[in-house]
C-alpha cells in the first residue's frame, strides 16, 4: 500500500527539536504528542463521509460527518504511549488497545509480553503507533497479533522510520500503509536509528 512521509514544515520542525539531545523530558513528550497529531491528520484523510442535514442558528445546512467507521489506536508499549494523547485529540471517540513488545538485547528479536484490546477490535480499523520504526520487527509482530484477532484494516504510524524497517513491514504485511514524519539513513550495531532521537521511550518517560 505504500509509505507516506509527512513533509509538512511543522512536522519537520518538531522532529528537529526532538533530535536535539538538549531537549528536556517535558518538551520532548509534548513534541511527540504534537507530531503524532499532525501525522494522524494525514493517516485519517481517507475516512469516509456521509451527508446530513442540521440546523445552524440561521438556516438548514447540508454538511458532512464521518460515516460510522470505528477506529482504534494501538500503541506499542512503552514508547507508543507518548503518541496516544496526540491522536486521541483528533479522534476522541476512538478506543485504545495496548500491545507490549520489547526487543531482546542479544537477538534484537521482538518479545511479546502483554496484549489488551477492546472487545470489538475485530470490527475496527486500527492504527498502530510507535515513535520509531527501526528494524520493523516489533511492528510486524504487532500487526500479526492484530490480524490473529480478526482485524482487517491496519495502518502503522511512526515519527521516524528507516528503509530496513519499512521494507520489513511491507514484506510481511503489504496491505499496511505506513505514515512517518521522516526516514533516517541507517541503524547502528544496537539497531537504534541513526541519527534518530536516541531511545524514544527513555526520553518520553525520563528514564535514561
């Protein structure tokens, strides 16, 4: 389905501030949330609309509202939690699922440790959120879990990706559209994005 890089000036500006090692926890957390909101704006551009009639203070208007499609956001714990406030600012009625995945420090393979979803998750379109798409292994595991639960339509949203991560996710799940704010050129030997922002979870929660 493809990769969408959101090159809006505000997105690029906020990502630059996130990259700065001198950006503190409070500001970093706010930047992640704000950037997630902007990227979500693009990721939801294809939501269907229906026409309704309603009364304004002056007249009857024919206007449009979102046509009943049910959404859920699923952050990959823990860093994905930093994006939830931003996306739910745009779609406050969306339900939130959680999937906990950590990367084995030796093998760099994903290890799933927690899954909690809305009961009707199979009836919802799902946007998985995680600030970084590095190797793509956690994203692949998260989407695979959702498909096992019966989810038919999944998008993936991140702030920074790499070609390796994008290729990995697209090869495993070619039906998943990817929305990102930037693509960085490389991964280091520990599989962190270079130049990236460092450990996004540590910077969001102040645990570095």
